[in-house]
C-alpha cells in the first residue's frame, strides 16, 4: 500500500492508506490554534487555503483514485455513501454516513447491503443526485481506461469479476439495484461485514451519466462536495477549487468548508515545502501540506523553536514497516532461522535509522497498535530494545548453523526512512552480533517493487511495509496472509506464501461479522496466532509530523489518516 503521504493508499494496498497507535493523541485545535492565531482560535469562513505538496493530485477522477477514507483533497469534491468521522484521534477511526442516511443496513448474512440517500442532495449545477448516479459512478470504475481505484468491488459484487464497465456493457451490474431515486441495494457474492468502510472509497461518488466524458472527466468532474474544480493543470500539478454554491451543510455534517478557495500547488521539493511553511510569509501563512513530513534534521530545528513547535501536527496512520521472509528460499524455509533473526533485531537502532523516536514507534505486532485494528499486544521473540544475539546464536546452532550464516537483504534505494539503506544498514549491524553476515542488495524503486511483488522473483529476505485502506484488521491481514490471495502472475503481497486452511477459514468467519468491535477482537487474536510462524519481523510504525502555516486554524488529525484534514481547517 502507499502511504497517506500520497493521496492514493493501497491496502492490501497499502493504504492510505492509509493515511492510525492506541491512545495516540493528535494535535487538536485547543492545543494548536490559540498559539498559531494569537489567542483567537475561532474558525471563520473566507480566505484562501494553499496546499503545498510534493506529489501532484493525479487522475482526479473518482473512478481512478485509490484513497483511504475518500482521501484529503478528493473528499472536498467527491462525496460518497459513507465517510470517515472527522474527529481527532481514535474517534476519527469510525465510519459515518455521508450521502446516505446511515452506514448501511445488512442482511442477516451480510451479503446484501441497503442504503437510502438523504433528501435534497444536489450537484454543483443544482441538479439532484440520484441512486442511479451512484450506481453509474461505481460501474464506470470497472472500465479498463479508468482503472486504478480500489479492487474490492470487482471481488465483492456478484458479477464484478467479469464486468467491463458501462462503455462496453451498457446493461450494467445487476448486483446493484436502484428501486427508486433514493435507494441502493448491493448484492455480494460473500459476506462482508465491513462494506460500510468500502463505501468511503471515491468509487461510490455519484457521476451524472450525461456529463461523463471518459478519460477527460478528471479535468472537470462534477462536484457533489463543498468545492468544485475550476482549474486542473498538468494532471493535478495545479488544482484550484472554489465553493460549490449548491452544496448544503444541512446534508453534510462532516466537512466544515471554511475557506472560499483552495489552491493546490504540487511538484515542490520537500525541503522547500517545509521551509515555506516554517517562514509562513504571505500566502504561505495560510498553507498546509497533505503529503510532506518533517525529516529528522528539520524536526530537530523545529523542536528548538517554541513558535514552530506549536505549528506541528502529529498523527498516526495504520501502517507497519517490517522484514519479510520467503520460506521457499533457503535458509528461510527453516522457522528457527526466521526466529533467530527475529531475536537478533535491535529495534533501537532501527528507530534511530528511521529518524528517531519522534518519527517511529517500535513494533512487535504486525497489526498497528490501535484499537480499531484489534491491536493485541504480543512479542513472540522478545529481543528487548537492542536485540538478543545470544538467543539468536542458540537457535542458529539448533538449525545447523553453529558458525553462523550469510544472507542477502534486499531493500530500496529510496531515501524514505522505511525500506531504505539506513534501515538495511542498521539491521546488518545488529545481525552481525548474532553471527549472521548480511549482504545488502539495494534496488531502484521500480526494480525493487517488481522484484518483491513477483511470486517468481521474490527474494528470501527483504524490507517491506503495509498500510490499511481503512482502520480495521481485515485489509491488513487478508492480503498478506490469506492463501487464496496468492498471485502467481502479477503483483503478489502474500510474501510468506501462507496458505493455512485455519487462517483462511477464520478470515471468512470474521468477514461475516457486522459487529466491528467483535471483528476487531478476532483480527487481533488472528494476528497473534499468525505471528508465531515468524513469517515477518515487525519493526516500527511511523509517526507523521507536519508543519502548517501560522494562520491555519481548527487542526483535526484522525487515527484514520494520521494527517491534517483539510475539510476542517480555517484560515481567517
């Protein structure tokens, strides 16, 4: 999955996502606003919010976007059946109604979901939004020329696997019924208790069929949210949004829409973005970033400046950086070798390589340490803060390697503080103490991704990371450990090639649950059980720290995305 730092978050891809640690306190408005605004923390309408980003907002079409919870900039234009709760911290990890009156009404076995639209919903031109528009918006996401969005609908909807979109199949999907203008009924080919989370994806955005011009739709998609697109240059490099005068707050309790205008400027160097936000001169005083973190050196400078420190938003996204093993490659076919490496890890060294404890939190569980994921503490191979080389050597001896062994660790050459040379080198140093000589194989970004996601090319020992499309254990565990999701020809994410009948059966059983608290408990228990096999070594969960301009108010950072929610900010 991609980090929330880029708008697309892949679960299972990444994820955004996307875009959450138990009890983690995001910087809330009471902490930040009074300091940043001279004591006046009251948000008011008006002004221009500037967004300074490194990555352009590409493919600004609801069919093509891959987001977590609807994304940040996209959710200003695209409303969906449900959305994320726009609250600080853990409360923000909940799913709430958006265009719909509730989060969905499931059948007894969770294979049929029914939604009713709110009355009075309109597009930017004042025409009404209907259930048929949402059905059409979903159907067009199946078209090959509009690919790129979340893959779940193709897997979950009856007939979805073979459907090719409305341009080739005008009949549409029978598994989506619209008995009247306000009702949608979804028929799934298996129970899915987390369908309300999926309904936050931009593919559930209404699209008027008469206004659909295919691949050119992204230039001016018809808004259902508080802002409309008035300019889209160079495929999202410059995006200007202005108020949609036909949007009504009476139908939308989530988006505050304080600024009159939002100017998104991308293609900037990360150091330039942080320098501009730090200086907060002119228009930059009312600026934020949705994709650029503070680096270790920048954070050190900010920490020593009281005024700058008051303008740093801190958040957590459901994301885990880890070591992956391919048990088809020797010597990693031996569980004792995998366990030995788990014991030898020096997490303090890894955390330092990731930027320090302010930017990374040590992990011993695969699931992120947040309640919504079902976080269940465990540490099957306790290495302490700095590793247990003695226990590692003991296991290596039992595995037939009394004199140690030599292995190759594959990593990316990207300077991302995640799968980068710094992390690899820290592991190399720690494993040396246990008698394990590590040779490093650094690859350029595309080569690295192709190699680790190819079932035939996957190395035995490599760095990886994963994030969730929504805050639940499902999109975290299923893609990585469900044997039925092993892809032999294409992008494979089940790196350990685990195909355990008991694990697969439990995943199916949890997916049937519509009680999300019970589901979370079961995901946590499953994570603990899978962890015993040492198919991965969890290393750390990232912490996001981002500057914002001195005139920005009403800072909300949820545990769903871990980053500032621009639908809440004010600049006056």
